[in-house]
C-alpha cells in the first residue's frame, strides 16, 4: 500500500502572491488553481491511501465545493472528512473556520470510521479509519508545546488498544524538534517511516521535520520519499508499506 501524507494548506498556495495585498491574504482567496495542481500531483503518486491535512470542506474559497470530495471523485476513492474544531467551539461557529478540516481518502473499502476530539488545543480533530489491512489515525496537533504534550497523551490512549497494523500520521507541529515525540513512540512502540529525519517544512527550503508517518511492527516500510513540490508550505510524505502476514510477506493492496 502506498500512503501519501500532505498538509495542503487549504490549497491556498505559497510565494509572494500569497502575501498580497497584505500578509497571509492567500487564505482569503479562491483556491481553484492550486487545487488543480495538488490534484494532479496526487494522481501522479498513485497512492492507495491519502491523508490530507488542512482541507477546505466547502467555503467561498472553493465555491462551496469540498476539496476532499473533488480529489476523491477524480481518483475514484472513498473518503471521510471533518472539521478540525469541536462542536460548540468558537472556531466552529465562524463561517470560514468551520469549513477547515482534515480528510482521509482511499481505494480500500472503509470498514468504519470515528471522529475523536482532544480536550485541549485549537485544532482538536483525530480521524480514525479502519480498513481491512490497517487502522489509521490522522492528526494535526497544537502549535503550543504544553497542549501538544497533552494531546499526545490522549492520542496514546486512543491507539494503545488497537489490534493489528496501525498508522498514525499527520502534522505534529513539533516545533522543538522530534524529541518531543520520543515518549509517545516509546509508549506505543510505533516507529517513524522517515528514518533519516528528513525535513518537510517549509517546502521550498525544508528545515524542520513537522510531518510524520508512524507505523506499527505489523507493517514493513519501504521507498520513503519527500517529493520536491511546493504547492503548499509543507512538502508531502510518501511511503510504501508491506503488511506482515503469517508466512511469506505480502504487499498490501
């Protein structure tokens, strides 16, 4: 199975135009052109599972179309998408923010899914998706250190009892370095597919490792890559996995 993780920044783009006429003005502009570029890139990777962070689920920026829907239709994938902010939160009440979420797309059959919400932090969503060969948790952690640590504690409690192959992926925002997740990795037994600790942010000259694909011992990673594309401020992560079976190893679909 080929897993693609990509923080797409709501397809708002990057570069000088993003900051015109005022800084960060790109968040308020139409996203059609960048969405087409990202959609074409995803098609070229030929993934079987796609985790998308920072997706617009249907604001005026996208002419009320959900970006995850558009990409999934093009790929012929099933998908789940949800806002990052909990019901009743201030952000959930604002027209633009309540359309900002994360999504998981796949050509596997989705056997079940759940949306969990952290108790702390601005971005709280955890997407859990169960497929026949693997269970996936998709996250976008807080920008604040203490809240990230509390979120990791809660994430550990969500994943610790999962049976079978497991992937935990997303933008972990570990602004103090990957040592922030050492205790989480030790407690869960998960490992990072990015063995070399390659940076993925910012995409044009990566310096920091913020995005992670973590996996359980039931999976064998191979062909990890961070493609050099700059449609978002984050670069995408791509990893092929084999599912360890009883007997000879077989590749996941």
